C-alpha cells in the first residue's frame, strides 16, 4: 500500500466577524469556496477580491489547489477573510520571502489584517454614539 502524502498547509483569515479556513495543497490550480468552484462565486467583485493573492502568486499558482471554508459576516467580509487566508497560506506553503514582500507591497491587509471592529452600544441612546433627543419646549 503506497499512498503518496500531499504537502498541505492550513491558514486562517479574519475580517470583522467573518472567518475563513484555507487549505493550500499541491495540485493543478483549482480553487473552491465552501465546496463551490471559484468561477461560480457571485458577486463578481467578491470573486475578484478572493482571487487577488492567487493572481499575484505568479508561477506558484498552477502548482496548488486551494480549499476555503468561510462563515460569519457578509459576503464581502467573507471574501476579504478568504483573501487574507489565501495570502498567508501561499506564503506558508512556498516559504518564499519574495512572495511575502510582494503581498506586503501590494496591500498590507493581505497578511496583517484589519483590526477595526464595531463600536459597542452605550446606554442613553439607540447606538454607539447617537443619543435620545431632548426637547425643552
């Protein structure tokens, strides 16, 4: 029984309340998001956002298969989380300093992430900053 073990790397991306688990493994350049091929992902803008780090990878992109599982948040937030996961996974998989610096130069949020979160609601009003109106007349 000779089973050849494929090399694979697990990475995670987070954005707001979205999380994306990304598995980068040896393959032929296939990408699946929640078990759906990437070319069927709608809207177009979210698909392009997910594909950014893949397109920047250059000659590495035809050597890997990428499987992404996303949950939480909205579709764009999930796309940005997946984008971050792919970039981190590709850097981990290839161990390339050049690829890391390329991603960093293009857009730092691909590797570092965005720490902004929703401000919590306070008392005396319906939201974080807005207060109830006063009338003295």
